[in-house]
C-alpha cells in the first residue's frame, strides 16, 4: 500500500467491481487507454480477478477519505509493453475516472508509484506510452519529470513514449 496526501494506492479486490465499472464503463475513459469499455459489473469483476489481481504491481487509485477506487496505476506485465524498454525499466500504465480529471490525482499517483519503484522495486527507469491524442496523459508524464522519447505507431495508433530516470528522480511517499 502506498499513501499520498489524498490517495491510497492499493491492491484491487473483487468487491471493487462496482467502482471499477462506474468509471471503466465511460467511453471517454476507455477510448484513450486502449481497452474495451466495460459493459457490466460482472465484466469489471472478471477483469479484476483475471487481469489485475494476478499482477502484484497493478494498484487501485483510491480516495483516502472514502476508500473508493477511482482509477488504476501500475507496471505493465513484462511482454505486454507498448514500446521497447531498456534494461531495468518497466512501462507504467494509468487512468482516472472522468469526474476526477484535471484535479492532479493522476500526477499524485504517478509520483508516488515512481518513488515506490525507485525505493522498493529497484528499477532504474520507467516508461510511459500514451495515445498521441491524449494530451492530458502526456501532461501528467511531463509534470512528473518524464522526458519525451519519441512518437511511434502502436497497433495503428499514433503514440508517444516518455521516460523517467529513477536514479535521478525524487518524490514524497509513504509506503506501508
């Protein structure tokens, strides 16, 4: 579990399915993150149990004051990357529910995950890939110190890659 001022980054649970569905059923969210829009709570539960829970580095972004998951952040499983990584590097993926866009939540979660990866996972760098149309996600990467690497095409989608050198990065976080 990773805590920030407003958030708790924690493992997903099957009983988070209704919250996941609430935000993952929004086409505006799924359109830019390259996964299908959720069509039922059951679909969300299946995603949690078969895709998210098996990956120990995929975390719910939960509001500290309510405990409700409002998004997701984590390390892309090896082999699932959207861009080539370098040695001791992992790709990060994240998304936030529409009501929480433009509130600094994704940046807060990304800074915390980067600090955790530097201190606990022992990575040298992180990579973020975004749909080129997703200006908000690109801004999050830049605000968190990720440097532009290149534009490229992934599965027919114009995309951008950003890298953060964790050996030089710093951030405030509390891990428990």
